[in-house]
């Protein structure tokens, strides 16, 4: 009968036959690691190779056959070996170490309890025998300390006061207690609301680090304190995070209300002084730069101190302010304009801009091909900081004639115009660039010209025609210089897209200040893959029908904001003919023309036909 089963290794792992070489390499590696040198990784690779070699080595030259052993390491081993022989004699053993040193090496290298060999007393050096007992005694307290540390329960995570995690938890907790809470907060909302509770910036990293206060959110997610869902991301407290945030709120000391009121009043007074233009400027500067021709649409409110709903912009508290001299005007070029397709042709635009001395930055733009930003000037000693940016009210969509033809065919033409109108910038520009002859395109030239005219007359875009890439680059150069002069002496106030539409300001060249969106807010609002409402999806669905433009879809949405409301209206109709005529009298566009019976019939067939459309 077999004996009892023994689990684990049946024989001890053999020790390295070259312990002195292993010891010296370990010392060199640790010394390099303390100094932060990258040679520590070279020594570590050599240590791995030496541990795998089963035969004893007599000198450093023989170690050259091993992987990761070069001339330098072999020479260092020979020099160390000569010093060893000079101290202990040429007959001193080099293939064994005292037990205490073997145990220390095993503890540091393998990070596990050492199993001593059966007998190593015969290999001890005379000078090292007395140190064996002392070395083994010194290891016992470390094991006991390790056991005590393992027995301690893990500490509960509590973020430091006025840190990023502390501010995020408190902000989400206070928002959850608000009667108007949606149950979540977006990233931009959370950053702005949490900033007053944190000493570190949520937007700019410190000079010595690349991390901001927002970086602590990943820790909160890992510890299951907050939950991140949807796209764009929505942040909310978990049950565990709600309990911790409640404890933080209970321990939060009340701030001095008098100081808060005084600070708010001083900031509002400053903004009021900056935004209040002289009376003469309002009378003389009645022009708007909307179409580059200083034409002002009738009915627009040119007073920058009053919004459409009667609220004053001086009540707006900006996230930050850029005063004259604190920013540069930079042209942002979409990376699609410089990569892909004919690389030589696309790089020609970049070369022309460089030759013209235009300061530009290539980045991903979710809408448009060119925009201009006011980029904060960061001092030399703070170059590691990310400069804050505000988007100017001008966006350029560049189209070559062949690209315009293909965009009309695949439907991008109307979709891009629709998104340009909703991006929050007041001055969309269509840059149409000629490209060879138009005779070989899929659409007749007359149709393309009509589409360009409709873009200017119906959609209200400014149209700029150019002959080639060089002329397009020249136009972008002139626009950059013009905007630099236009904004040179202005104070720029940051705002969100909702705040910009709320105050409904029209740009006045003679005003001392203006409100502009941050680049992050602009990119987030223009992203294609952002979470959409039912009305937005309904509008995109309607625009897939031939003849339904963005304006016509918007007119339908004013009466029927969702497909369910439209279907209810169809159900109330007494006959099929009434369903087909339901939408025919809806007024569309600036001319307020009827939608017409043809489009009304097409929409009714789409939503009322049970089977396949004929």
C-alpha cells in the first residue's frame, strides 16, 4: 500500500551554483535602483540568466556564454573576483556562501520564506561563521512584524480634505439632495461644481505633474464609490459612495458666508465693469461681423449687456477670464485635412500655412475643418501646464468640388450643415475650392452651383470661393490676422454652450468683452457619438427622406416632437387621405412656405404603412 500523499515539491529547489556572482550582481542592481539608473534592468536580466545556469563558473570570462552578459559585466565580475582572492586567498571557495547570506539573498530575491539546505557548515568562511547566528536572529523579528501587519484589517478609504476625490464625492452628494437633480452629472458639470471644494485644479495639472484633480475619479471608480455610465459619461454615487459622502458632509465645517458673499460681489462688479461698454460704442458700433460684410439681421439685439429673455450677462460667473495680452489666436486644423488620401496634396496646405507664418495646431475636430481658439499664454516655467482655450465664433467647412459632389450623393452635405448650425458658433463659413473641371463629376455643374447658392441664401452660411489650395491657405491666413486684430484688446469670458444660447449675444466689434465657449465644451457638444434625445433621433430619421432638410425637420418637430406624438395624430385622422395631408400645411424656412402634399404623403406612408413600401 502506498504511504500518505505528500503535497508540494518532492525535492528542494537547487541553489545557484555561483552564489558570489549572484550576490555581486544583486548589489549592483540595488545600487543602480537607488540612484534611479536604467542599468538596474540590465543587471536584473543578467541575474535571471545566471539563476538558470546549472554549472559553476570559475571567472567572469566564462559567464560570457550566458545571455545578457556582455564585456562590461564580465570585466566587473573579474575585478570583483580579484579583490576577493586578494582578501581571502586564492584557495577561498567561490561556489558557496554562509547560510545567513544565502537566507538574506533568498528573502530579497524570491520574497518567500527560505528553506535552508541540509548542511552548509563545511563551506563557511572562517571570517563569516560568527555572523550566521546573528543573521538568523535578525530575520525572526521581521517575520513577526510581517504577521502582525497581515493581521491588521484594511483601512477604510477616506479622501483627504479638499482633494479631488473629496470634492467629487461632496458635489455628487449635494446634487443628489437637490430637488432638480437628474440623478447624475456630466463631466463638465461635475468639474465646474467641484472646483470650489478643491485646492487643486480640475482642468490644469501642476507644474511638476501631469495629473489634475480629475485624475482621482479613476480611484473612486475602482473603489466602487461612484458609477460611470453612458456616453458622454454620466457620474453618480454608489450605495457605498453615498454613505462615505454623507460622512464627509457631516464633518464638513461651515464656510464663512460673509467671505463668500464678498467674493461673489467683487467678482460680479469686475465682470460688470468689463462688460459694460460706453454708450457711444453701442450707437456707433452697430455692425455685426456675422457674414464678414458687417450686415446685421433685422430684429437682432445688439446690446451685449442684455439677453433675449431679459437676463443680464453680468449675472454670469465665468469659469475663467482671459484679459488682453494673456492669450494668442491659434488656427486649429482638423487632422483629416493633413492625413489620409493623397498625402502630398493634403500636406500642401500645411506647407502654405507655415510659409505664411500662421500659428496653427493640428487636432481632431468633431465639426468643421478649421476653427480659431484663444489659447492662454502659459509662462515659461509652467510649460508643462495645459493652456486653457476658448473657441472664437467662426468655423470653416472646406469642400473641394469633387468632395461636395460626393457629400451630396451620400447625404453628408445636409447632415454637416445641420450640425454646423447647432454647434454653438455664430459664423459658419463654407470654403468651396475649385478642383479641375466639373464635367466628369457625377452631378451636373448647375446642380452643384445651385447647392452652393442655397447654402448661402437659405442656410445663411458665408460662402468663399477659391481656385486652389494656395488661395485657400491665403484666405485662412487673412482670416487669422483679422481675428487677431479683432480680439486683441478684448476681455474673453468663458461660458458653456447652454449659457451662450441663453444670453443670445451677437458679436459687437466695439465691445470691450465677449463670452466664448471653452474648446472642451465645443468638442463635447459637436461629437457625433454623444447621447441623443428622442427628438434628435427623430429629426435625423426624417432627414433621411428625400427632400426633407434640417429646417423642414425642425418645423415638423415643433408640432410633433417625437414619433409617438406623430403616430397619435395619424390615429386621430378619419381616413388615409387625411393622414397624407396632415403635414402639408406646416410652414418651413425663412419664407414660411408649406411643406407640401408630396412630402406629407411620403412621411405618412413611412409611418402608417404596416408592410413594405411599394
